[in-house]
C-alpha cells in the first residue's frame, strides 16, 4: 500500500504521486495524477510501465530470478509436472494429492475437441504454417463456447481454463498431422500430458504398439513448465488487453498466440534453427559473427528484454539439452554448430559487454530439433505451454474490477486542416 509520495511539479504546481510497494521488485509510482496535471506519460515499449497488479509471476532480470507463485523456476522444472505448475499458476498454490487427482481428472475429460472442428483444419492449405492454423482453430473454439458463456460466472471462467489447457496439445498435434497428411490421433487419457502430446504427434493408427520415449516426454514436460508464464510479456499483455474488453476468452488466447508468433518473442526458437540453416557449417561462424556485430543480423536465441545477466530457464534447459542429446545419441551437424555458436558467443567481448547470453529459446530449439519436432512446430509448443500462464492472467484480471485497456499516444501528425477536392490535390 502507498507509504510515501513522489512529487510532480508542473507549471509551478505540485502534484502528489503515491508510491506503492510490491512484495518484490521495484516500487511503482502511481501516475494517475498526470491526468489532473494535463499530461500523459510516454514510455515506448512499456519499459517502465506496470499496467496491472499481479500475484502470479515475478522476474528479477538482474538476478536472473523467475518465480511462479513464489516458487523458483528451477525447483518447479526439476520436481513438478507441468499440470501441477498450471494448477499453481491458476490457483496460487501447488495442488495437494487430492487436488492434483481432481485437476488431472478434469483435464483428461476435456482433451478431445468437437468433431466439427476437424473440418475447420481442412480449410487450410497443407503447407500452412501451424501457428496460422493455431490462431484460427483456437479462435474458432470461441464459436463452440460462446452461447451461454458468462464471463462474470466464476465456474464458466474456470471450465474455460480447463478446456484450454486440455485441448491445446490436441489442437497442436492436429496442426502437425494436417501438414503431414496423416490422420489425426485421438487423445489417450492413460498417458500423462506430455506423453499424450508425443503420442498424438508421432503415432499413427497403423502403429498399434507405439511407445512413448520417457526421455522425450520428460524433456517436453520441462519445456512446458519453463515456458508456462513470464509475467506481462507481449503475448500475455495482448491476452489481458483483449480480455479487458470482455471478449470471449478463446478469442483472447488466439490473440495471444498471434502476438507470440513474432521472432522477437515466441518465434525465436524457430528463428534459431533457421539461423543455423543459414550459417550452414562451423567454418562459416566467424563470417556470420561479423554480420551480427555490424548489426546486419541478430544472433537468434541470444539476449532478452528482461534478463540482462542470464536466463534462469536457459540454465535448466541447458542441462536437459545435454541429457537429451546424450541419451538419444544424436549426432547432428546442426546441433554441433549450435554448440560451437554458443561457445564463441559466450567468449566474445561483443556479447559479454552487452550481457547477451543464450535464452530459453536457444536450448528449446535444439532439444525440439533433437527429438524430431519440425521447426515450424516450435512456437506452437511454446503457445501450448504458455496457455496456462495466459489463462491465469485472464482469470486474475476477471477476479477483480478492471478497466478496459486504452493506452494514450504522443501525436506527431498533421494539425487540423481543411478537406481538399481531388482535382486540387498534389
Ligand atoms: N544479437 C546481436 N545483438 C543483440 C542481440 C542479439 N540477439 N540482442 C540484443 N543485441 C544488441 C543490440 O543491438 C544492442 O546493441 P547496441 O547497444 O550496441 O545498439 C544491445 O544488444 C541491447 O539490445 P536491445 O535491442 O536494447 O535489447 P532489447 O531488450 O530491446 O531486446 C530482444 C531483447 C530479445 C528483442 C533481443 O535481444 C533479440 O532480438 N534477441 C534475439 C531474439 C530472441 O532470441 N528472442 C527470444 C527472447 S526469449 C523468449 C521470450 O521470453 O519471449
């Protein structure tokens, strides 16, 4: 709560701006008084703007700290299953044994999608990017769950969260199967969340004895946990902004998927592999690094808006990456190239001076490649994992009064002028 004030002086008049302390992180200055003073704040990229109060996730970029509901990310990734983490994001606490059973049962009873939705896929070209398909089909869920949906009813909101978390692996795997021209696989509720995803991705109806490799399922579950939430990032802010209008939650999540797609955000793990393709072989690394230093290209999978020392998710995933490559006995020149790149970048002053370290997407890209997931599916997997975070933020926003999001602008266009007839225009 507000304990002291900052003073804003405009035209000789003082305005008191309350300073509010959070439980962690920098205090915030409530700038609402700017309105009274006749000013707006200007903060491109929202570098210092907190549009919300939240209790879900905390990041200290300087310390490389990431907490979901107070739990350090490495403890969750190494000890909890993704669905337990999803429960904690939604409910604030890790589930006890009874709550866990109940939650898993609910998720399992919603893994299938309406049969009519299968037809929706057929409208896409086979070579459509799976993220384009995901934006479409997740948005289309709103058509199946719109009538009778009451955003003010807490039970309706909760069932939406369950449905979304349960159906994302099914839809994600369907978007892959469609691109391969293979039949969709129905979810199997005897599998864990990650096993079921592997099954729906890689099994075929002919392969009746399909076995899920536990190393792959475990690595994926960890990737899901590490990507589950990241406080007010671009896609989560998009979900909140869309949600602030009272829009259907499936449409809000589709908006989040669209925002995640960009190469500066969730699309980076795909961009890492594209970059490795472009570099080709280890001998070409020095020339590529020269292009990076001359600002011609960025080293994808390096750097982060918030983490300026290290990305704690990358630290966990680096270990998993080593484990997976070792356990699967992978001998792929592309992965060797990635490791060479990592080594050079970690030793090069250009990257050291700018605090540019491998981020989570660098290692997740390598792991996903190693386990046979096509590059175009990487961001889809990120969106699957981030759904629990997005919906937690949407639930949090709807659990208390909120305003429609409506940023202001610094207008630098033409001042008022008169309409010009077409024959008089230059
Ligand atoms: N390669 C080369 N130089 C870089 C990179 C990079 N990946 N990232 C930042 N820089 C340079 C940048 O040119 C600038 O140099 P200078 O001060 O000499 O002009 C300096 O480092 C500071 O960069 P910035 O642009 O101020 O950093 P930012 O916080 O605005 O950008 C970023 C963060 C993630 C957009 C950027 O680092 C980037 O584009 N990285 C590659 C894409 C990527 O891997 N994104 C995934 C992020 S992790 C997933 C997620 O959480 O969404």
